[in-house]
């Protein structure tokens, strides 16, 4: 077996949407820096970022009920919804910049307009949705949201969901037309094409198996070339671990203090996909329901119009499940191997605390197709099993860590950027809100790891993302300007397109 030794400025591990976004940002900010990417699979965007492995929702809190919680006094807390919406606006601006600069083309290949809706049944839920609507519709970020309890109106909005439904039970929905379906797989592939055009060296079938700090303060990354059957050692000043579910084990290999006392809990997923195009054509929205009691937030059921492989599709789910793998292509040993002396108590504490979640996930795994159909029928009362197939979605590794609020072994549902104190290595853990907020999260990596450059880079960041560092919520004119200019560039005003 031969060995190769090389040196570079930046190494990105993993060819998912996160590394793609960081690479694209850095190429604009520091065009002279040499960047290398190592990806274990033979293509970009094949794990969570693949269009079949996630729900493709441009998360901006227009329809996801778990981002707005009811406070003890009965009012609705919209702080998280505002935060996520503002983060999505950053993504829209960066993607628009890339399109306008001809660095990527054909935005309709990765983003399409689609109404975002929330749908609830029962008195209590209807009351919640009405309050949520009242709280959000006063905020300019959610302008254009409509609310209805009228079954006739709902038949116009969601005929497939209303057909055959018993309307004795109270029902309500909100609808906002400025929602999006994002094909993160296509976006990732387009960004990697762009990076390769910018002389970024992208090495597929190269699996990273170790990271070590060198005496001169750099990182040595051990890479297994799966085709050449040789070991490679690459040195870099900065390493980004964007390996999705594979990030935790790589972070642990760095040995940095920030990597200790962190664990991961994998949650798998399934979607039902409609194989009958006549039914697909009867629905045109992403419709989010309310999570069942005891269900984790990422398993909120939704019925989604999607644009995949140049075709309109209809997906329902995700059904959560348990698999000890950290990646879809991972190993059954992933979970066990991630337990280390420094995180064993954190993991055990989480195990004790999250018994009900584990029970819920096991129940979900054991669901038969008929039981899944029952859940689908809460959305489409007339659904038939023969019209639906099952697809296995991506793995989400939820972060477990000790927190002040939750104590030892607290399960986190968000995204965590873990960086070394000197900013020489950063890892992205967690998966929610996910790809939609990639630009915000990668700007956080840049701020934490390159503080010495940020001042100098700020004008360029603002050229790409005009609202960088600006809170939008109290600036209605700016929101209007950002939404209409990005909609124009990304082709989101084209209603004709959205119905084709
Ligand atoms: C069921 C489900 C639904 C979701 N729905 C949404 C949604 O609607 N909207 C949204 O915004 N987000 C959603 N997400 C989250 C979103 O998919 C992820 O946040 C995002 O794709 C993560 O991108 P990534 O680049 O970090 O990881 P990935 O896309 O998983 O990429 C990581 C890459 O690293 C590679 N890799 C791993 N280990 C190594 C190694 N040792 N050496 C070399 N390469 C390695 C992998 O092969 C992979 O290609 C969803 C996720 C799931 C699972």
C-alpha cells in the first residue's frame, strides 16, 4: 500500500450541503485559499442532503407548529419562529447571490414555490392554531398568512385532504403562499460543480479515518483512498467536519476538550411516497400537522408536494424509527463505538431520561404498512395502500450533552457547532432545522473560526447577504425588499411554474 502526504489551507470532510455551503462562502471570501474535500461515497449529496432522504422543506416556520409553543399563560411564543424565518432569509439571499453571479444556474432545479400549511383537528388544537395565526400574522415576516375553519374554503385549499372527511369535528388550517420546496440534493450537487470549477479538489471515495494535531498547530487528516487502496495524510490549518451523522466520531478523534461529554442518539426515518400520479396532481401544498403526544419534534407528520427528478411527487411522513447507525450507509456498531469514557455517564443519563422516546421509536419501527396507512388516512381519508410505497429517509443523530437547564444527558433537537478554542477545527452536529439554515450555520462557523478575518470580509458578506447581522423583524420595508428580490432571482413568483 502506497502513502501520499499533502498540505492545504482548508479541509472539508463530507460532501453534503453543509460543506458545500461553507466551501462556496470561503471561495468568495478568500479566493486564494486552497480547499480540499474528502467524501467517503462516490458522489456529493448522497446522505441526509439527498432529496429522498429529507423532507425538502425550506424551513422558515411558516407551517411547522413545533416552532411556536404555547406559554403557561396561554399566549404563543413566536421567538423561535422569527429566528428560523430570519435564518432562512440568509439562505435565500446567498442562493440569489450565487445565481446572479452565474456561479450556479437554473434555480428552479433546486427551489420551487409551494404553499405552506398547518392543519389541525379538535377544539383545543383549533384554538391553538387560531392564536398562533393571530400572533404571527401581525409580524411582517409572516405576511400573507391566511386562516380558515370553513370546510368549504379548506376544500379549495386541500381537496385531497377534505375528500371523504367527516367535518363534524372542528378543523382549521393556515396557508401562506410564500413557502418553498428545496431539493437539497440538487443544490448540493450544483454547489460542488461550482466548487470544482473554482479549482477545489473534491476527492470522492476517500474516507477520513483519523485526525491528529501536529506540533506546528495544524491538523493531520488520515484518509483512506477506497479505490487506490492507499493511505493519504493531508495537513491543513483548518478542518471542517461536515460529515453529517459521521461528524461525532470524527470530532471525538480530535481529542479537543470541546469534544468531551457529548453523545449522539440516532433517529431513522421513513416516508410513504405516492405512486399514483393522478393523486399526486390533486394536492399542491406542504401540510404540517401536530406531533402526537410523546413524539419527538422531528416526527411531526406532513403531506408534502415535492419536486424530485423533474417530477411533482407526494410524500407523507416521516415515520421515526431507531437504528444504531449514524449514517444511512453507516455501521450497526456506530452507536456503541461512540460511547467513550468521557461521555458514558452523559449517555446513560440520557438513556434513563428518554425511556419514553425510546419506547416511541421502537413502536414506530414495529408499525405495519396497514398501521402507517391509518396515520396517512388522518390526512387523506380515502388513501389506499396500493397507491403508496415506502422509502427509507436519512439518519438524524441528535446531540446528547449536559446542560444547565436539562441536567446531565439532555437530548438536543437543534444544530450544534462545536469548535476548538483556537478555531482550527469545527464540527457540525445535530440536524434541525437543518439544510434550510445552512448559510446561517456556516456563517457561525466562519465567525467562530476566523474572527481575525471577519472585519475584513464583512463588506463581501454584506454584498452576498445584505441583511447579514441585521434583525429583520422590526424592519417591514427591508423584509419586503429581501423577499421580493430573492423571489425574483430564484423564480419564486412564477405561479405557472409552481403548478406545472
Ligand atoms: C428524515 C429527514 C428529514 C429532513 N427534513 C428536512 C427538511 O425538510 N428541511 C431541512 O432544511 N432539513 C431537513 N433535514 C435535515 C437535513 O437533511 C440535514 O440537516 C442536512 O442534509 C445535513 O447536511 P450535512 O452536509 O451536514 O450532512 P450529509 O448530507 O449527511 O453529508 C455528510 C457527508 O459526509 C460523508 N461522510 C461521513 N463520514 C465521513 C468520513 N469519515 N469520511 C468522508 N466522508 C464522510 C457522508 O458520506 C455524507 O456524504 C432532514 C433530515 C432527515 C434525516
